[in-house]
C-alpha cells in the first residue's frame, strides 16, 4: 500500500517587494528544505515593479506564488499564507535573508524541545559577518532609565536584561522578550490563538507586537543561536525611506505603545528620551567648544538628531495612531 507523503511541517511565507536578486538568493537557500519535504515555500509579492514575480515563476516552479495587486505590508502577507495552509509551523521571512543549510531543522528541533515557545528566533548575521543586535526587551520607561543613565554598568544582570552585547553572549540561547522579525519560526497553535499578525501594524513593530501579544497569552520567544540566518538588513525599506528609515521605525514603535499600552506610557518614555537627548546635546556642545577632538561634534550631532526622533512620541494621539 502506498503511503501518502507527510505534509510539510513548516509553511515559509517570504514577503517580497522589489528585491529581485535577494529574493532569488533567499529561495535558493530554502530549496533543500522544500526538496526534503520539510517546508512548503510561499512568496507573497507586494506589487513589485522589478520583475520579481516573473522571476519566481520562471526559476522556482516549486514555490507557491501570490501576486498581490497592492502592497499588503508584512503582517497581512504572512497571515494570508497562514490561512492557506495547516502546517504546524509558520515561518515569517523577509526576502533579504538566506538560511544556512541546517537552520530550519535546528529551529524546528528547538521548538519541539520547548513547548512554551510560540516563536523560535535564529541568530541574524549581517553582510559584513557581524551579528545583528536582534534581541530586544519590551520597551518600558524603567529600561530606558537603566540604559540612558548607564546604570547597567553597576550590574551585569541589568546589562543582560537590556540585551547589551557586552553583557550577553550572542551564542547563548534561551527565552527572550522579542526578536527582530527578519525570520521567525512561529508555532501554528500560538499564532492562531492570538489571531496572527495585527494587520493594523502595517510597517515596523509587527515583530514586537506579535511577541508582546504572545507573552500575554502565556507563550515565550526562544532564541536559538545554532540556527543562522544571513540578513541584508532593510534592503527594501531603505530604498524607499533612506535616511528617514530610523524615524519610520521609531514612530511605529511609539504608535504601537499608544495602541497597546496607552498614551501615559508613551508620553513618559518619549519625554524622558527627549530630556536625556537634550542634556547630552548640551553637554557635547560644551565639550566640542573646549576640545578639538572630532568625537564631541559627532556626538553632539547624534544627540540633536535623537531629540527630533524621540519627539515623535510626543505628537498628538491621532498622529501617533496613524504612524504604523
């Protein structure tokens, strides 16, 4: 009697927008998992104009292609794939990533060993070989105080709480608050329980929001450094936003806080960050006058930019809620 092949355990949802060559490299890195029957690979193309969907259709016939007539954003695109499959795991992926050969297997195995893990996140490695600081705490005023006043220098435990590189070995796995969503393996049961990605969080903070809602439902995010994903960070968004990219990311984060945690927490965090940045700007201005070192003018310029960035969190509520 012929046995029916087991269904793939992972549905990989690659969200693409005008990153044709990077998308091709991403799909090549997933080919072995598809051939092994471990993964079904989807590409949701968000109305690219660079020929990406035609390339997928011609060169990767084993990929399930969705040609969207509009830019759905990241969360809506992943949700679309999730609703189209019943795989035990959903992998949300940018198109600017490449997996090492055993990465997906390692992530699945790590999730199987940890039934509390709703998300398993890999180590992200940037183009220059450095490890991306992808692990983050949930944003709070207390953590901002610990960071901006450098209180972490008094305690290694505080430095670890803030996920600072000097205090936490990137090769150390375990439970974390949340991880950057370039590639995340998400347990189907957990994903469905919280309703998937919030489609109102259209650009940035989707990963933060999902991890936060999962944590409130009793699930954890696990970091698995044995799984390596190479990341061409912000390949699509930088082409659109350029130097404004940081402002878009921070604005979306403050918008997320306004929706999920209330205006009082947004105002307190943004106000503190503005005040600290202004103090730093004044201090660096004085040091720049007293010294010929180029260090102080650079720091002064960065502090001035930070003042403007954190003022995004002090905008009227209506403007904040629109910035997502």
